[in-house]
C-alpha cells in the first residue's frame, strides 16, 4: 500500500506561460471568483457595479487568492446567454483595473472576442467553461496569445445542460471527452503545455456525478495536464447539507463544505481550486502542502 494514500496525487506543475509569481509554487493555487453578473447562483448582483467588483477582487487577493477569475456571463443551470457587447461591458473595466494593480487575472468566458479584448487589457489566463466548443474562434485567440487556457468538461449551454447529465461511467466519459478536446485544440494550434483541464462539476452533472468525479480526481491525471476544480458553493453541497425538511442549504452557508472539498482536491494533487471566498481555502491548501512535504521527508529518510 502506498505510504501516503491520503495524499496520492503529487501536484503537477502549472501550465506554461503563467506569470513568474505563480509558476514556482509547490502548493495548490487559489483562484478567487468575481462574477460581474446579475444572476450567478451565489454572488449574482453583488458585484455588477465595476467598483464593487474591483474592490472584491482586491479583497480576495488580500485574503490569499493567487489569481482572480472575472466572469460576465452566468453559467448556472438554466441561465440564458448575454450578448458579447454586454459581457465585455461588464468585465473589461474590472480586468483592466485589477491587472493594473498587479493582480493575476483570469477571464471566465466562452467567447473568443471577449477573451481577445480582455487579454489585451491585461488578463493572464483564459478560463473557458466550454473548452473551446462554444466559439470556434477561441482556439485561434488562445494559440496566438500564448496564454494559459483552462479547458473545462462541457456538454452544452446552461439552458438545457441538465438533460445532458446522462453517463454510464461518468469518470471514464469525462476523461475521454476531455481527451477529445485536447486533441482538437492541439490540431487547432493550441500548445497543450499551456492547457489546464477541469472536470466541470455541476455542468451537465448531477450530485452523484460530482461526487464520483471528486472521488476519482486522481484518474484525471492520466490526461497529463494540471487540474482545476470548481466546487465552491455548488448545488451538490447544498443538497448534502439539506436540513430535515429536504431544503438545500443556501449558497452562502456552504463555505465550510467548500473548504473541505478544497482539502480533498489539494490532496489529490490539483493545480488550483476555484472559490468564492479565499481565506479558508488558502489555509487548507497550506495544510495539505505541509502534510505532503512531511510525508515525503519521512519516507525519503528511510
Ligand atoms: N464553475 C462556474 C463558472 N466557471 N470555471 C471553471 N473552470 N470551473 C468551474 O467549475 C466553473 C467555472 C460556476 O459558476 P460560479 O462562477 O457562479 O461559481
């Protein structure tokens, strides 16, 4: 049996092309979320005003976030799309201001035009929940910019993704479908050394699918790419923590469970976790890194 079973996933190094401040870290990184939307499931409407969004991004960094993910389009189940002009109007001033403050900014978008504009305004990474499927032009933008690129597992837009949550073996199918995306993106000119993969918890997945993926994160390492996991405040945590009446725990009261998932993900060796509150997760990933270092020291000494 492995001596360090609880810490089985040696953390993979991050993608090529990260700012130097993030490339040498030996712990799981913390990606803080700022949704500049009226309708995201947990923070919708809180940061629709650019000044509030900028202040929140800075607060996340003060709390320990290594990078901040800015999104202008809600992807919660059932959400309708916004047009590109509105999405850009929401995110551009926030990206520009935070990048000017020295914050490492990730842009959460499925649109090539929004990615291109915000990369020009200082974003350092593109986080595409569709993994390049929503916009054929995305691969070209990312390849030309040479920035890191998060490719999430996705089966279709939010309006009807629930009907696509059908799997015979969710872990195998997610791995196979992500591999298919990597092949397609590579053929389109994207340097896979710059790619991070994400199982897409909650996207065309029910609670059971999310738990299976979390329990088998180690199997995603077969893709040979750094991993990102986004479980923060998601519905499956609300279901887990439902009261006796069966009513899911509200999103804002899922923070401790989110931190517990950050521990699991860090122990499985993910490169980064995407969270709405940074402080507790930053402490959690520090704990896992210290335990991992002590485990290797102990066995190296034998
Ligand atoms: N989840 C949301 C939005 N963007 N991006 C990645 N890479 N992974 C995720 O799991 C993910 C994401 C869900 O919406 P939220 O911003 O309201 O949490």
